[in-house]
C-alpha cells in the first residue's frame, strides 16, 4: 500500500506541468517535483487563458462541434472535450491559424482523444496543446506513394507554442517537428524572426516513426526535426524511442536546447546537427547553438554500433554546450558523447555558457528512467495500451524499428470505444486547466 501511495503521489506531482508551478508551491509539493520539469522555456505563453470555452462534442472530422471547427474559431479560447475516442482525419492536414488557444485534452473522458490518418500544422501564436495522442499511420497505402504526415509540425507564424504531455507514433515524416521558411527576410535576424521560434515540446512520448513507408524519399523513421534558423526551441523531459534518426536533428543555424530527455534505440543517429550546403547555396552560413544537459541515451536492438549521443554532419559549425549526459550501450558501458559524419571542415565549438531559458535547471540523468515513464506522454492516469507497451519495451530493451503500424501490432491504428461526458467548468482551474481536486483525482474510478 505504501508503494502504491508513493506512486500515486509521484504521478500527481509529475502531472502538474510548467503551467501550474505556482499551485504546486502553494500545496507544499514543489520540493518533491523536479525543478526542470516545471518550465515553459522561451515560449512564455498563457494560450487561450481568459477566452471563451469551446466544447468538442463530436468525433467527426469536421463540422459543428468538431475539433477542426474549434481550431478554426478566431479569438481567445479554451478547447475542452465532451467526447473521448478516435478522430479519423481521413488523410487531411489540419492547419491552426487562429492563435490564443489552449487545447485541453485532459478534459476528455477516457479513453481520451486520439487523432489518426492525418497531421496537425501549427501556424499561429500563443498555443498550448496538451494530452492528445496523434498516430498518423501508413493505413495500407503503397510504399513511397507520397502524402506523408508529421504528427505535429509548425510553419510560418508559429511562435510561443507549448506542446506538452502528448503521445506521437507512426508518423511517415517526423513525429513532432518545428518547421518554417529558411530565409524569409533580408538578414539572418529576419530569418530567425520569421520562421518558427519560442517553442517548447515537453513531457511527450515520441516513438516508432515509420521507416520504409509512404514517404517519397524512402526510409523515413524520424523523431523531431528542428528546421534551419528556428530558435529558442526547448525539448524538455521527452522520451524518444525507436526512431531511426532525428532524436532530434537541428538543421543549419538552429538554436535550441535538449534537457532531461531519454533517447532509446535510435537507429543511425541520436541527436545531430547538419547545415546542408545545397540547401543554403549562396546564403551566409549561420552557426548553430545547441545545449545538451541531463539527457540519457541508451542503445537498443536497432542502434548502430558505437553510435555517439551527438554527431555533426554537413558543412556548418555548431556551438555545443554539454553537461551531465549519459550515453550507454546495451550492456551499460559508456558510448561516445560526440562524433561526426562529415568530412568537411565544420567544427563542434565547445562553449562555456549554455543556451538555456532563464531559470531552467535539470535533474540528474540517473533519475530519468525512474521519473519519465511515470508521467511522459498523454494521460498517464489512464495509459493508452500502445503507450503502455512502448514504455514496457523501453524498460525491457525490446525496441523495434518498424515500417508499418501493423508490425508487432496486428490491430493497426487504434480503435477506441466512443464515450461522452459533460464538461463541468466548476471542476477545473481555467487558468491552467488542471483539475481543482488535484491531478491525483484522475486516478480514482469514475472521477474526472
């Protein structure tokens, strides 16, 4: 019983995201909650706080009461769910252009909200998105047939965005990415201001990108791409598992930090940086900035032998700050922290000061495999069976690089029983969309 109470306490504490640090302190729990897991990074947004409440009442792909309708509604808003189950996007890409929005997947009744056969593109400012599962899938299409999907990506106009406590798998491009134009504007400062910036991806599960699937380029099992010149990008407390590459990839001139992430069973690349010459042509090369602190990388069955935590490719230099990272092979022996896959003159420039948001600290990497599986991903209080299996595979070193969602999972894309439950405004702290009864209340049978 004591162990069960301890687990419930850890989960309840960990589920309070960076948006509810003040509440945790008021309850006297902040000392038990790792400081690095309650930070919004450079995003510094309140999303749709103070706006109208929009209720999603149908699992239909479009139309009145749908998630798509809520995304398209202008003005500040908080999107809540009175349904649970699967939204089949039918191969579409939903583009969010209307910002000042909080999408609170935690309000959905079990089994929560899962999006399949499509992707979300965030092209707006001031967005908070929490507790959704997004599983695009190949859904029977021929290999290299095109129409590949990210889980979530961003594009021009994306800034001050937080994607937190979500689950991503089976994308045919990247599972979770930062996109945008490379060179819009006359100067490098203009490039950085025009493309995606001030984005935090925190506490997500990002796994099993599909390899030889529908992508026209062929093999494309990828975790996260941070596009050229994207900046103020924080990857905090995520789990990357069984993506062949891009765990994550920072491209030319990108500025970002990876703090307290667990990277398991990458194939040919864990974290890497690459400024690609033929994409930049006569544009002046920009130096990347990357901080890696408190991360754990553990090789798995599909990992290339002696693969480093970080590798440099391409033709551009990167400033790199590293501290408190662990890189281990399958027998627990150390792996290299840095390496390169380029013959160019590009350099890893070690720097003494980290590129980090103000006030961000990190926990010991020795704690990550105990803490992250308790709360990373969507709805830890009622684990999706796919997430539960993935966490078990990570723990038991059973990771697999896959080409199709039916590998090791004959049911393919999830089919969930549709449920309904009215959203009761009085039960929620609208400032941060946490339950007034505390996150631990979500573990009680029949509770919200």
